[in-house]
């Protein structure tokens, strides 16, 4: 009870003090714990969203950010996106010095405009941003804007903390909508947070967060969505670029996508129909047919992201892709779907988040989500996943861009949430077999044969199309722990059928073994040492995640120089931990020959921050063992 | 020379049998080609590129510069698809500039027939990037491995001062390239060709203009089999070595008006710039700072003190908006009041104040590293301005007040790009060497103990001088302490840093100093009862940065430097030294650099002194083997082990 009371008292104290300062924003009044690990402090981030019709959403923003140092400049934001359906009605900023005195006013005409198109991305989206050179630190920016959009399909997510290295004094969100639009919301990581107060209303909600300390970017951090308080919003009845949509269940939402965005886009010119039918011939196996079609698409098209107008959400017509030979993820996926349809193989347009960091579609919150589209191919109760933007991926290979996450498949019957393929550690293998010999001067020469699968295939298969020059550079850096390296032969084979990448490398280098008087010293693991150890943190703040496991096995025969004997060699070493298993064995075959066997498995998992130091120690031991050396002495 | 040209023409006529260098005349052979003959690694190649620059008169009788580029590109591999999306930026911030594509076609071989797919309007995009420029972009249709694409674009601009550069070389091989330039008799341009590719220039001829009643001087440049440009490490700016032709307007001599001279040499480039109101005039204003500066100057009399006072005053008052230019934008007065300015505003203001205090100070035009080396006289060669003080003895002190951490003669690294040009008040000018001549030192002192378990604990003190200090203050001081230490721990894998302090963060005259405690549990190897370790501990360099056998371009280092290490390492009780690495001294030819390593022991303490000197910041490719071998010898020595055995 007493505890609670204290919290309440604290709350009021901070509440009153922020209230009192509202106009002044003295830097001196920022509490020290908010400045810890912070480059900026958000004094106030206030967002008011008002949905006045299915076709009108107004967002009022007031951001007051104190920038403590140069790095904190990126926390200011002070910019707004606009396009044909999103208008900036007002935008302005005032700069205050450390004492809260105004030093500059920045009016709309002083904001600069920039196009968001670049390279192969073509969009009509633009940004209006503040261009301000600070004359002193710290300083405070008071930014205010009003933006109106006719799209109500995307209501921006509210993050109580907008970016890392930023303390938050106060952040508020206030949203209200019309009853007939069926407003909904879902919050994450907010329950139980003493610093965030939620207030529900009819057709709306508001949140107030007070005194949130800054978060850091740390290695192995999971997606911030796992631990940052945030809220998703949506309407059951929304408008997307003039098209009315509904999102009451994933099934209905899928039906809407199918009927409004996909229907009528899949017409294929008859010449192409004839061509694809001829290619398929009498083949009946749906997988073999799909392979033919996928290969046809890979050879015919290339990826260009054209996100103009409704094209930003609706795929380009299949017949246009057919004529132009390019398109974005939606266009190429839909084109593949249309071609498969021609030869009687059903497939589903699938909406997903494409990112190496896994991100699910929120199953329990129906709304416009995802940033990428792939194709699902159902055969005999199993789902095959086709990445149609790639001209090089093997058929059905997902890699780490879309693996193991919830996605929405869209069928004529409606939508359905499905999980994509999960790569378990034993699928992501690197199996190596090789030998090397050391001569009496310490030079190494040897060969290694490596086969990689799963995500390890994904990391390497682009080497299959590299030039000899680029391969040489790649292996020089891959074996960068061997100085004076000369690559005698490099042979790589990308077996797309088996989804297996093979590498054969013949190499030599002088001074691999270090001389020390009469002795030669060298690391026995010449080909596959773990080098990096996870970053040490004085205080780890975030939980951590190993998103994918893998399994490496090496078997290397080592020839020792004549006239030397082994003075000392490392002992066999083994560790088993929740993070993985590691084993190194050194077998003396005869007086001049050793066999080195190494097994290293890393397990995927989500761990508490308290475990981080153990994980680091585990990896440190592996690195240490990989670096352990043998000592030879002249006979 | 003549012979070579004749031979060249001969070659041209032979190869023209096989290929037709005209848009639309793609051959089946070109479509059938699977790999580039000279460079099998090429993902695409320019089969030919033809440029034509000429002038025409618009309806009002003003000259318009026309630049037409035609290209035929072969796509060999999927990685080459990027060359089927073409973007051309153009200026839209003033008078009307037009840019348009036409004749964009993709050719494919279908069976033994050529299939032609034309670009339609849905494959063409115009983007307004900002107030000043737009981009025209085309995405060619129906592109596959083996396709040949063609396109032409035309730029029509009234800005004949800004003659478009012509690239003979690019990231893919160029089989054949030709540029024709026709310039009306009223204009004089100077031209400059840089890069390593062999480009032949035919003799200039005078021809009658096809439309108007004046003569053109015509010149043709040709090149063949131009190698793809490939990136290498330690290159300041690859544009410095790319084959590019640039034109600079030297004079106009229109009928019924006087000859107007622009920049034909560095002197007149400098004068043209000085005469611009956004440069020379800005140096004359002083009323805006007098009242602030007078009270400060009164108390100091010595010349050196006046220089430092003014330099520090400008550095602390002014904030650079990260915009480069030798012209003022808002002007020195407004910049002074708002405390924000571009390079010109800050450094011209500095120059004006120094002159006000009776110091002989002048602006120096500079081309930053990102802008490339100013090879030949033109206004666009420069993009930056600093300040030089002329000394009694004829030497100069260089100042740049845009960085808070710079000092006299310690300029932000972006300036270190060969030579600049100083302009005096009487508008004469002089070349100024910008490259640092002093050796920037770093002194590292380490005291460490090794225990019987192989754990190393110690104290290190690292002192940074000159450019090292400036770079440290610029990059690391603005990081949070934790992030910086985490970065160091990452760099020296396995080291853990305890107590850490820095000294002289703001005291720029003094060396920047870091002092810290460390432990390292992974440095020492214990094998078979013996202990092995590198006597330079975690400072031993392990990787040779120069891995490739051959080098195309020079190697650039930021500045000449000296790193001097001293180690004092105490060995654990119960052990004695079995062997120490031998001393070594390696000197690069022409004293370009050296590495000296000395080691000795007294009782339980090992003393190490190691000095690395790199006396030049620029090594031509001829010296690459020397440099590579130098690093090899140095790294080998640094990794030799001390061996300890049980007593």
C-alpha cells in the first residue's frame, strides 16, 4: 500500500512540474535519469488524431524535443510526409535556447522539400523537413503540424518511445473516430507499466506516458516491438485511395483484398498463355509445373519498385508486367499467380513483413499490415513459398527475408493467417572437409570443400554468379585471418535444384605458422574460426534474441612438417549450453598427421537480458578454442 | 603522335564492318554474345556511346547548348539489369532547361529473329527532387540476360557556362566511345581530360554551321576498349582517376560587344571568383563585427595572439551548416548575426577580421576530397574556401574555422586534397600546398602484468597529436563514453576497459590524452605448460589491409603519421623467459616509411619499443608492392610470440 501511495505522489509531482514548465522548457529542469544514455529528451510528444469521416483523418502533432548533443539532432524529426492524398495543412517550428527563450522561428516556407524516390524506387511520396543548424547545445525544438489524409487505412502506430537514446518526459496520444467506422485498437507492453495511463472513450482512446528512460541500441536485440510500449489502431470501415475497405476479421479483410485489389488484374495475353502452356506441355505434377513457371518469371522479369498512386497498394496489371518485364513485389507475385492460373495451378497472393528481423502480422489485430508480398503454393497440404522479386532464388527457397513469421494468404474465399517456413538449426548447415600442410618455414597450403544449406546457403549463393575477380576478393576477406594469402583455385557451384552451395578453395600462404626460435606455432582451425565475440555491455538493457540457429561441421586433416615433433597440442574441448553445443577434437593419426574435428551448433531463442553475459562467455570460449594453437619443435 | 592517330583510324574502319554505330542497327552477333570478350566478369557493357555537344539559337536569338548522348548497352547477366534503368538529373532552378529521352528500345533474340520492344510513356518518369533539380528516369521494358538496349537523351540548356562533363569510363567496360564537340566561333572553351584510359583527340577543324551563318570549331574524341572502373580501398575519390572530359568557358566574343574573358588560367579563375559580389565584397564589410572585436583586440598586442584570438572567436561563435561553397549564401553579416553560415561566410568573415587586425590574411580556394582534385583551371574545380596567413618568412598558416576542433595548420580532413589557390587583395593569386607536411604522432604507453592463469591487467595511456588529435576530437568525443568504450572493446576483441579518463578534450593546443585500465583474458596462450603472447598485446596488427596482388590506383592515407609504442610487461611468478622475438628495423625505399622494433628484458620485466612511420600520404601504384611488403614484415613481427616457461 505504501509503495502505491509513493508512486501516486511521484506521479503528481512530475505531473505538476511538467505542467508548470509547459511554456518555458528549461533544460535545467530535465530530471537526470531521463538524460542518462540520452542524446535528446522529448519534453512532449503529443499526437491528436481525429477521424471525421471514412475519407478524412486529421493528425495534429506537437513535438517538443530538447537536443542535448550533436547526435541528438536525428531525434528531432520535424518533418512530414505528403502525397496526392495526404496534405500538410500547417507546419512550423520554434527553436528555444537552454533557458527556454525563443531564438528562431521556422515557418512553412523555410521547410525544404525532398522526393522519396531513389534508384529503382519510384514514388510520388515527398517529405517536407526542417533544415536547421544549431548554434548551441542544448537547445529545444517546438514543432507543430497538422496533416490531413483521405486514406484511413493506415493510422500511424503510436510508440511511447520514438527512438533510441531519447528520454521521454511526456508523450500523449489521443484518438477519436466516428461510431459507424468501428474504431479499434490494441496496445502492447503497456499493461503493468506504471508510467503509462490509458483512458478509454467511446470511439476512441487516449494514452499518457510520463518519464520513460531512454533505450539503447544493442547487439542481438530483438525487434523493439517486443519491449517498447506501442499501440496499433484501425478502422473496420476504411478508405484506401478512394476504395472502401473492411477489416473485421482476417477472412473478410482477405476477401476485400481479393475483390478490390486483385480482381481483374490477372489477365495474361494469349501469346504468353500459349507460350507457358507449351513450356508446361503434358506435365501434371503441380510442383514441376510451378518450377517451370517460376523459372519463366525469373528469366523474364526484373524488380523495379514503382509505387505510384493506387499502384502503391494494388498490383500492376499482369498484362503490363508481361509487356514491360518488370514490376514491384506485388506486380511480380501477381503475375506469377496469373501464369500459374493459366496452367491450372492455384496459388495465393501473400502479404507479409519482409525483413531479416522477423516480424509477424498481428494475428489478433486485423488491419492493413505488411510491407512485402510473396506467393504461396499449396500442394498436398504443404505450403511452398515463392519469392517473385528475385531472379536468382531457387524455387521455393525463402531465406531469412520472409522465414518463420505470420503472413496473410489471400484467396477468393478470404484471408487466412499462416506461418511461413521455419529454418531449424540442423537445416542451416555448413559441412566442410579439407586438409592442409605446414612446411618447415611455417607456410600453409591446403584445400577445403564446403557445402552449405538453408540460411547458410542464403548467405553465400550470390557468390555463384560472381566474377573470378570478385570471388578472389570475397575469399581474401573470408579468410582474412590468414595473411599473405594466395588463392590457387576457387570453384563454386550453386545447385539450385538441391538448394546447396558448394565451394572448393585451394590456398597457400607464407608465415601462417609463427616461428619462435626452434618452434612453429599455429592455430589448428585454419578455415572456420569464430572471430567476433558479442559486444560487452556495462549494463545490458534489452533482452536478446538469436533469430536463427545453425550447424557447422569441419573435418580437416593436417600434415605437419618433417623433422618436427609436437611439443604441445590443445586438449579436446566441449561445451554444451542452452545457446548451443561446441566440440573440438584433435586426433593424432601418426607422428606427422593430425585430424581436427569440429562441431558447432548455435540454437535460436529469445532470452532475458540477464543471460546475455553467459551467452557472451559461451561465444568467447568458442572463439578461444577456435584460436587454440599447436606448438611444434624441431627434432 | 600523328602515326598513332592514323593507326587508330585504320582500326576504326576495320571494326566498323562488324558493327553499326547508329541507333536501331543492332546486330544478331551483338545479341548472341554471351560474355564480354575482354572482361568476362562484366555484367553489362557499353557497346558504343556517342556524344554530341553543339550550340543552337533559340527563337529569341540566344545560344542554347545542346548535348546529345546515344548509348547501346549489352546486358550479359542479371546483375547488369541495373543498367536498364537510366536516370539523368538536370537543373530546374532557373531558366528553362529541357531534357528528354527518345529512341529507347530493348532488343532480344527470339529464335533467330530480333524482337524489338519500344519504351512507352508508362516507362518514363520525371521526379522533382527539390527546388533546384529534377530527374528523368526510364525503365527499359522486356530486359533479359542477353538483351541489348539503346537510348538517346538530349539536354538543352541556356547555361553554357556549365558545360556537361563527358564520361568515357564507367563501372562496366566501354567498347567504343566517341564525342564530337562543335563550338561557335564566338566562344572559347578550355578542355581537360583526366584519367588513365587512352582517349585520342583528332585535330580541331573549322566547319560552317549547318543552320546559322557562323563557323563552328569541331573536335572529335575517340576511345576504344575502355576498362571498367573498379573500386579499391584507400582511394580518396575515384573520380580523380576516372576518364572524364571537362570543358570550361574561357571567353565570349559576340558580334557588337566586347570580348569577355573568363577563366583561362588559375590567375583569372581566382580573379573571376574574387570579383563576384558574393566573394570579394563580403571581405570588405567590417562594421558588423567591429563593436564585438574592438574590446577584445585592445588588450592583446602580439601578432600571434591576435591570430589565435580571432580564430577562436570565429570558431566558437559560428556554426557551419555543412554547406560547401566559395560564395556566400546569406552573406557574412546575416551569418554573423545568426551564428550560422556556409564555408564561405565563416572563412571569409575570418579573413576579414584578421585583415582588420592588421594580419596579412587571404582566402584560399579549395576543392574538397569529395569534390575531387582540381586538376585544371576552372571555377567549378573548387567548392570550398579557407584562409591563409602570409608570414614574414614567406610561409603560410592555413585556417579553417568550420570545425570546432581545427587549429592553425590542422585542417578538417576534407581539405587535404593537394593544392588550393590563394587570392590576394590585389587579385594576384598563388598556389598553396594543402597536404600536411608535419608527421602526426600518436604515443602509446602500456604497463601490464600477466598472471599465471594468462590474464593480463594493465594501464594504458594514449596521446594523440596534431591530426590524430583533431580526428579523435571530431569523431570520438561526440560519442557517449559508453558507446565509445564498447566500440574499442569490439575493435580489440576481448579487452575489457575499466577506469577511463580523457584529458585536454577542449584544450586543443595540447595533445588529446586517454588513460585507462584494462584486462584481457584472451590474449595469452597457455600450451603445454608454456605461455605464449605477442609483446604488443592487443595493439598488434593482425591483418594486412593490402590483400590484392595488383593495384590500379594510388594508395591514399589521410596524413603522414608516426605511432610510437612502449610496453612494459611483467611476467607471472614461477615463469621465466624462454625466448623473445628479435629486434627488427625495416625501412621503405626513399624513406617513405619505417618500422622499428626493439625488445629487451630485465628480470621479470619485458620492455618493448615499436615505432611505425609513414612519411607520405600518397603512394603511386608503382610503390604498391613496397607498401604491401612493408605491412607484411611489420605484421609478422608484431605477431611473433614471447615464450615463457616454468622455472
